[in-house]
C-alpha cells in the first residue's frame, strides 16, 4: 500500500497521549493515527447506517438499546469466562509437567 507523508498539528497533551498509546500497543505514531482515522470513518459509516435504518423503520427505542446493551454485556462475560478457562491448565496437564 502506498503511503503519503503529511504534516498535522494537534494539542500537545493529545499528541503525548497518542504517542504513549501507540507505544503501548507497539505501533508507530503513523500507524496509530491511520488506525484512528479508519476507526473514525467506520463510525461515520455506522452512524449513516443507523440513520438510514431509523428513517425507514422509526427511531430505535430506549428499551431496544437497553436490550442490546444487556446482550453485549452477556457476550462479554461469556467471552471473558471462556478466556479464563482456556488460560487455566487442567490438573492432568499440571501433573504431566
């Protein structure tokens, strides 16, 4: 993929936070900024998708949003449980060590 160099300006504190986060993630600042730009464009497209859906079907209700949040929370708990189970060795594996 071709990359174009450019110059950008931002608040010193924001730049420091971006640099620190990029370093913590093992990314260059350029890669981190490219990821941030891609995330912003995906969010913009998602907002447009929701706007289009609501224009056709009506506004999403608070009850529907609450139900979705509950489903997401349950999925996160399930994923965390599966991850913790996969990281714990079975007694048979510990005995073999």
